[in-house]
């Protein structure tokens, strides 16, 4: 029993000594270069590394400024630059880290004049993760929600035009996804399902950049269903509203064929 206790005591002492030694080692591992720099110098070095696309090294300098001067304007700016350095790498893991850091900035400094930028970048993380229009659109929907959140929170932001332009890109991708499905239905001769999808695009995405194609496809599906009068209306819209479109001449031919049918 005494031997067991002695062994246990010795093990405890070794553990404590090991922990102390580990702590001392961690202190030694701190880069002494940073301690010699002013916050301005450290921040500038971070910017220099960022410009060279050495993002991990840049984060070392930015993190030092933020962690040691969290209430200083430069410290706040450094936290944003930490997030930017993650965002710049664009891979999935670093994008998640970027989103966390931007959110951390907003939570810490909600009244900052850069909070609108941080919220825009949170939306941009989802924007960067969007799949192609023929794939799952979960991240696209998420991006739309976050752009809307930013625009509601900061309606007078100088970044509003950029947010609105990106938001339209998101809407176009969602519309394109629906358009691809509609064309699949047309190919399968499921014309009623196609018309429902195409009408949904017209209603929900009025600024969709391929609206001429939507009108042409609506005319095609309706004509195939025998609804020729409605089909003519959509072919006429292609010709009148998009005269320079690739679909305009095709729509004219469709109209000619409907007249002789």
C-alpha cells in the first residue's frame, strides 16, 4: 500500500513538473520580435505580409495588435484584418473561420463604423460557397438571407450598392436553378410542371438576366399544351422587349408557325 502511494505521489510530482516545464516552453516560444514592435509597426508588418499573400503570417501580426490593444481603434481594425486574411484564402475551412471572426467583430463592436462591412463579408462567405445553378442551392439561399440582413441593418451604408449587386447575382442563380428544372420538364414533355416553374421565375425574379429565355420557354410549353393564344403573347414579348436577343428570331419563327397552324 505504501509503495503504491509512493508511486502515485511520484507520478503527481512528475506531472506537475512536466506542466510547469510545458508552460515555460510556451513562454519561450512567443516570438520576441513582436514584443519589440509598436502596435503601428506590428499592424504595418501584417499589411505587408497580407500584400504578399502570406495570410497566416499576416494574422500573427494582426492578432498580436488586437489581443494587446482590443479597445484601441487600431486593435479593432486588426480584428477585421484577421477575418480578411482568413477570407482571402477562400477554402471552406478558412471561410468558416472568417465568418466567425466577422461575427465576433460585430458582437464586440456593434456601433463601429465598420460593422456594415463585417456584415457584408459574412454574406460574402456564403456567396463564395454557393454551388453551381444545377446543384443544391442551400448556400445560395443562405447568402440571400444574409445580404437582406445587411441591407435591413444598414440601409444608408456606402456599401449598399455592392450588397445589392451581389444580391442580384444570388437571385439570378436561384432563378437559373428554377430555369434548369423547367427545361428538364419541357424535355420530358411535362409541360404543365414547366409552366408552373417558369411563371414562378417571372413572379419572384423580375430582374432575372435570362428573362427572354423564360418567355421563349413559356411560349414553347404553352404551344405544346395547345394554348396557342397565350403562347403567342410570350413569343411577342420576346420580339418586342428583347429585339437583339438570340431568342428574338426564333420567337418570330414560332409566331409564323402558329399563324399557319
